[in-house]
C-alpha cells in the first residue's frame, strides 16, 4: 500500500510552543498554493531534501507551498530522512491513496463496462491487458496505454471501424457506404453466418442489393447497441450474486466475470454450476438482500427488454415477503414454500443470464466495435528484445527499409552496418568462438569494406 504524506510548508513561530503553527500571512490565505509532488521520496538524497525544505520555509510567506511526498514503505521513512530542525518546519498530514487494483477497477468501470463508448475489447485482449497489469508492473497508466493502443490498432486495421461510433452517426454513415464498403461487409465472418441463417430469397438480396444490405446493417447495429445495453446490467447482477459466495467461483472482480462471459457461454462452465449449487443453499434473508440489489441495477437500465424481468423480480420479492414462516418437517420429502420459491428464483436468474449474457461473437457485425487481435497487442506490449536484436542484426533492412541493405540469405553485403557484419561473422564460428581471432577477422573485414585493402593484405586477411 502506498502512503502519501501531505506537507504544508509554513514559517515556524516560537511564541507558543506546544500549539499548532498557523500562517498569519493574509497573502497565504488568498493566493492558491503551489503544489509540488515528489513521486518517490525514498529516491531523494536526504541532504538535498533537507536543503530544499529549509529554502522553502524562508519563502513561505511570499510563495505558499504544498508538498506531497509519495512514500512506498511507511511514514517513518520521512522522519528518518529529516532531522528535528527540518521536520519542525512542516505541518504534516498523512493520508493513504487507493490501491492500484482499485484504480484499475475504476478505469475498467468507466472505459469498458459502459455503453457510452462504442469501442469494446474482446475477452482475450482484456485478459492480455489485465495479465500484464497483475503479473508485470501494476501500472494503471500502462493499462490505459494498452487500451489506447488497442483503439489505434482497431481503427487502423479494421476497415469497418468507420461504423464504430454513436448509433445515430453510424446510421448516417451506413447511408454513405460505397459498393466496395458493402462488399467488405459481406465478407465479414459474423455477417456471412447471418446471411447463411436467412431464407434463400433474403440471401440473394443481401448479396446483390446494396440498399437492402444497408437497411439490414442499420438494423444489426441497432441490435448490437441493444445487446450492450442489456448485457451490462445483467452482468452486474450476476457479479452481485457470485461475489457473495465462498471462494468466488466466477471470480472476485467483475473484470474476471466479464472476460469469461466474453470468451464463452458462462452457463456451460463448471464454475457456473458450482455457483448455482451454492445459490440453492442460501438462506432467505441473504437471498432477498441480493435480489433487492439486483433489482436496483435492473431498474437503472432504460431498456424496454428488461422491464419484464424487473416486474418478475419484484413479484418474486413480494412473494418472499408474504411467505409463511412455517417450515416443513425434516423427515418430510415435500419442499417448503421457501424452497419452492428459491428454485423458481434460480430458474429466473438462469434464464436471464442465458438470454442476455451471450458472447459477442454471437452478434452479427460485432467486428465493427470489438478489437480481438490479442496476439498483435501482446507482440507490441510484451516485447522480445532478443528476437528484435537478432532480426536487426541479421536483416537490417527489416527496420531501416533502405534498398541498399537488401541482400541474399547467407551473404554479408558491404553496405551493411559494421555491427551487422561483425554479428554475421560471429554466426559463422559455430558453438565455440575464439574472441581474439574473431575480433581480428572482424577488424580486417571492416577495413576491407572501408577501403583499407592494402592494410588488410599486409595483415594477412583473406575475404572470399
């Protein structure tokens, strides 16, 4: 956990020791303070920090300052670095920042789990970004950069990304599609599956008539928008239910559940079955509390498709409240009224999930809004320096794109950079290499290419 000390530099007063120091300058109260953030306090030299604070204290009446010190360990580190004569110049207030995982949850909630932005990440891409965050750097900034890179790659590599915009604007752009654009839509895999599911007559019209295609595309984009509007509330409801279960069978964070729902039909997983077995053992009070929270989430959605679900859930909650408190004898095989109602609730939840948590691949034209090139993103973010260096040394044209660097495989052109020549000579030595001989041969080889032929011959260098 990262602790941050907020330090208010003020002019010390010694008139009443034991009392809190207050600034008497009216200018300090009127002028906004200058805030200086020290990202990593432990990395500063104590002497430099001490001198800086003393200088600041001398100008605090003219220049109000607030210093924010980021401390990775504990606040004791500050007192270890500063003697009492310097720390007495400060009015220290301690507060703790949010953890990086909490910041990530906020970013995902505002960027990914929202219908405000049409651009979406596939399950594999989201897992790549979260894996880098959890197992490499814990950097929310790098996660956002990865999201931005995904956005750039999507709009650069996907021709139909021109329709990845607000629904009203997308409908207007559909009208302006050219015949070539229509042909691109016909080649989209999800649209091809949609065409195959239609009647033969509609198939012919979709494949031959552009105006009919445009009308269908507008309808499919609207359906995709409705799919997202329904998906998010139901996802949050399932997350509310599963996070109350022991060991979190479907994940503790909503991002884990979201990734699972994006990649597969969640109801086909073993974890889903385990979760519903635990649901079947919930007590009345706990179940009613969770259903009430789910009802609030569904009510927040403005989609008409969920109105029936809201009414059904309200009816179930009413029946729970009116439920007779009598219990069936343990020896009786007949279910009690609560148990019957609990089974009905589970069936309702299961149907809700199967209806609205379908993977995006089931939606026609999902390629318009979803970026799924996880391998491309992984190649950019998880760089392999060794492979990149070997490629650059073996084939400098790959990066420099200079025509004079082109050469046949296995040859050493005299136009190659010196380091590439030395590297290729190293490759010719096999597993064992005599460094002295290699350096001597490399030096002579370079001298020959640089015009030092006479010197090369005098030293006995031979080049085939």
